């Protein structure tokens, strides 16, 4: 008979602080390892087409490290350092939580997903006869290419109307015969995996159990503490996949005050109490700290929904409302825009007067990061806080 392991009990506040530290928002920023350190620490950084202040994959390291240049961010993801082996990539793009940048060393651990795609019976886009082989042949002959260089991404201007070559190369990407280890601007650059993935990783094909065990462990480390649903959501695993491996993942069972569900934690996160300085920053809605709504509500008591795809007349907080993190709490939202060298806070929501200094600081720092010299506040949901906010901004920017 197996003796059950003792379960650690955490207060809601302890769990919140563990989560903040695991996500890089509590304690000294890891400036020595920089953007690549953030990528490896988080395990996945989500990509998205929306760009307001900057694209989401740029906002993620900014939120943790401060005003690292956007060029530095892109180079960290896609450009080998001078000391690296020739053409040794640091990252690849694949389907994790969504389309994500992933550390290159995790390539073997997504073999389970590549196999699942190869066995998938139904697809939204029909693959034209011969298109797949032609794309592979072209990449082999010409080297890394964008979808445009392969023959065009779309047949018409409609976003969903992919060309045959685009369907083929995306299918090859999902199967793992093709990989993206570089973007030019916002375009994926496709290459043969056999050419781009380092040899020791390319042929390290793990079975499904090994892959899932690793990804569950990584999710637990990146979250610090999470429920079964939290852990499954991080790399978009199924609940039963988590159940099959979690007892052997290295994570330990915990109970968290007020959560009402069993949870699991990274044992390293339980060794020392989380301490240090909190970050004050705007957060991308695609930030892994808050990308799962139920978890965000459970940990922060904060309901957040991306409204970019909601009809304008039905939006409550704005097109790309960015939560404001300060003191380990979510204290408001800002829907930003750019007007020349002015950062425009189109709509601001504040959690009371005490949130004014933090929101002003977050706005001023974000403005400086994107080379804006001024901040203009348009609408504040609590009108009586508009003047204190603009006054505090003027003081910081003076």
C-alpha cells in the first residue's frame, strides 16, 4: 500500500506571491540572462497579430525587465549570438498555449503534438494534390523561405483564403517536417527541420508519456502553483493527459485557501517565501500571468477579457485594455493608442484613488519605452480621478 504524500496548505496570499515570483514579477529582474532567460523561465511566449504599443511577444519581456529595446527583443528570439555555434537557433515557433515562441531545447517534447497532427482526420483547409511535396522540394532547393516566397500566402484578400502553398507549408510545420526558427518583420520564415533543428534534438523523439511529463512539470514551474485546469491550459493539454503523468511529474500536491480545487506546486517554489520588489507595469492581455481568465479571477479577484474581437459598441474597457500590475495586485486597466509621439490612454479604469500613482508610473514608463514624449488621458471611468491622474503624469514626465 502506497502512503499518501502530505499536502502543503497555502493561504491565498501565499499562492498569489508564489505565482508572481514564478512568472518573474516578484524579486530582482534577471537582467544577466535577459530576454532569453525570460523565454526559458516562462517556457512559452504567446504571439499575436495585434500591435498597439508593441506586439505581445515584445511586451512580455518589457513587463519583466523594463525598457529593453524592441530590436534587442527580436534579436534575442531569432538571431544566434556571435558565440553560438553557426546557425544555432535559440527558439522555434509552434503550437503550445497558442502560437508561441518556445525554447529550442523543448523541440523533442512537442513530438506528441506533431504525431497527433499527423493522425488528425479533418482539417479546415483542404490540401491540394502535390502541394505538400512541392513545398518540401522548394525549401530543400532554395533554403529558408516565407509564404510569399513559396508562392503567396493567400489566394484573395480574405484572411482565411490561404493559397495551396500556404496550406501545405503550415501542414508541414504542424507535422514537424518544417520549422520556423526566424521571423522577418512579422512573416514566418520556414525551413526544413532536418536543416534547422540541432542534430541532438532533431532525433530525440520521445514517447507521449515522456513529452507530457516534461510539459506538465514545465507548466508547474512556470505557474508556481496551479490547479489541474491551470496546468493543462498552459500548453493546451487535455485534462486526462495531465492526470496520466502528474504524480510522476515532480510537482507536489497542495491546497490553497479559497480555491476549492486540488492544486499542484513546483517544490522549489515552496522552499523559500517569495520576497522582493514588485514590478509596476502594463500587461499584455496575452501575458501568461493572466492569459487564463478563471485563474486570473481566482488569484487576483480581477475579471479580464480581451475585447479586440468584441463589436465596438459592446466593449466595456476598450479594444486592447491592458491590466496594470502594481504591488502584486491588478489595480486597473488602460486601453492605449499612439498619436505621433504621444501615448494616448483612450480609456482608464482605476481601482480607487490609491491606484493613481501606479497607473501613472506604468503609463509614463511605457511611453518612454516606445519613444513617446507625452501621455494624453482621454476617458477615465471614474471622472473624479482624471485630474489626479493627469497631475501625477505631469509630475513624473516633467
